[in-house]
């Protein structure tokens, strides 16, 4: 198990630095509503839920997700 080793936090820090260097003011993502661990992680990283959506992706499958967003400090 690779959880709780700081890898996700390190990746997020890298992405935030990358965005900041390019003048990107926010990060947006989608996460499955049932993925409680991921939702909790993104909240700890400063993301807030901005919307929910259901999208047909074909073959009887749907995305049932939350949109989450983090505004980056300047």
C-alpha cells in the first residue's frame, strides 16, 4: 500500500508550483462521489466542492462526480 507516504502531497505541491509559474490561478478536477478517500485528500489540500454532475460515458456507464476547485495563492 502506497498511501500515507506523502506522494500525493508532493505531486500536488509540484502541480501548484507549475501552475504558479505559468500564471494559472486555480486548479479544477473531477472526483467520483463515492471515492471518499480522494475527496478527503483534496479537501485537506484546500479544494472545495463547486458542483456535482452525472455524465453518460457510454456502454451503460456514467460518471457520477463532484467538481472540485482550489484557488492558488499568488
